[in-house]
C-alpha cells in the first residue's frame, strides 16, 4: 500500500501509479471503506430476521434486533484500529519476520486440530457443522487461525520469491520451485484436510497463483505449478463425499430436475433470493430468505441476500466497487519498485479475488 523512496526511475513509477512516495493509496482506502459500509448496512437490514431465527433455534430471547449490527460495528472498529496500527509497521519488519509468521500460522492450525479433533475441548475449539475451524475466545468472540495462515503464507512467499529474484535463482527448481511447492502443500494440508475448509484452500491457491504469475517465473514452470494446484484441488474434492455433492449441485445450477433434491436446497433458495430482488430490490428490512429459508444468510449466502435487498442494480454497484479495488491493486503492484512488495500486493489481489469469485459464482449458479 506504500511505495518506496523516490530514487532514479522510481519517481516515474510513483507518478504512473497515481501516488506519491510514503503516502497511502487513498483510492484503495475509499473502496474498502465503501465495502465496509455496505456490510454494515446489510447486517442492519437482516439483523432482525437473523435474530428471530437464532432465538427460535436456541429457544432464547438473547438475540435482539440490533445484535448483529452492533457486533458488526464493533468488528469494524477493531478492524480500523488494526489497519492504522499495521500501517505504521515498515514492510521491512514483516519481511524480517516472515518465516516466524508462517510458522505461527501453521502452529495455530495444528493447535486447533489437536484441541478440537484429538482432545475435543469444545470450550476452546468450536465445532461448526462437523469441522473445527475456530478458536472460541469467550466474550471476545472467535478467531480463525486459517486467516492468520493466509497472511503468514503471503508475507513468506513475497519475501522468499523476492530474495530469489534478486539472486537470479527464480527459475531454479531445487532452490525455488520445490520449496514453494512444499510450503504450499503443507499449508493446504492443514486447511483443506485437517480443517475440512475447501473455501480457504481456494483462497490459499489464489494467493500462490497470483504471486507465481507476477514473480517472473518462466511460463512453463508457472504453468506446471498452476496445473499441479488444480490437480490437487480436484483430488481434495474427489476424496470428500460432501465436497463432491456440493460440486455436483453447483455444476447443475438451475437444472429443474433437481427441484425436489434436498442437496440443491441451498442453491435454489439463493436463486430465489436473487430473482425476487428484481432490478432495485425489495428494500432494507424486507428480505424473506433471511427469515430462515436461505442457510447461512448472514455469512456464506450474504451475496444472495444483497441481491434480494438491493436488486440487480445494487449487486452490479457492489461488484463494480470490488472490480475497481482489484484493478487498483493490480495497478499498484505493477508499479512498485520492490519485488517483495509487488508480490505481496499481488497476493492480496489473489486472496480477495478468490473469495469474491468463489462466493458469487456459487450463489448465482455459474461455477
């Protein structure tokens, strides 16, 4: 997000990137701020319906109409505070501690697996739909170690590939390609196999793929790496029956022969939400699918709820903001003078694109 000092040709690069040295890219801040605001509005809009669902399921009156909106607002406050704190840390510090960050991410994932699957301490590791993916922090909420692993992997690969580029060893199979493959496989094993989280695995793959493509590795080697990732992805799907079922359902899309199939319940209700939204949507607070018809309406299925609430116009506007943010990240990465920084921004691009593309494609049945 920050450029280096002006020296030699970097001044021209800074000018092309539309920013000055040592200054934040305010366009990125603007796009992120708009998306955060949209998220807050959505939580406010469907909070009452979600609260009613949760109260019925758990036979309680704990959840109020504003519970989820207030929780989202508190999360935004913490995120903004963390954003400003992190912006004060020099990128050189992250590079210096990149290996420690990666090890910490892997260690937290291993600790989650041990406390959840081996020791079955549900007070520490939260079991959600048969998988342990979160640490329970009590009144502080929860923490997903896979998110920390994404960050650790991104910083480590940016540093590692940046150093190999400076050494002229970027295309060395023994000193560059094999270590990258090893780190990627270990990270994917902890997330996809141990935590049964294919979505996060796709995000890790997106991070690695983006960085490999930007790094300058020979096209032949890069193609082999990407092909290997795809093969591993299909294997991970094939060995897990629930993933095969989900893939089959999403591939069939809006096939009318599946209308009575329970496995298609989620995608069918997502389609209903998007369809009933029309062009301008049903309006804030008028979502029907959020009342319990659409599973995970407040998280995994939120895009369908956005379509129902704001309609086709609102969906296009939000996707437009995401597109401008992604393009800005690409533009910034293209003009940064330091290879490790370029790779880090490329990794963020792949991280964000993977999540957006996966969620949107699954909700609209085009995957």
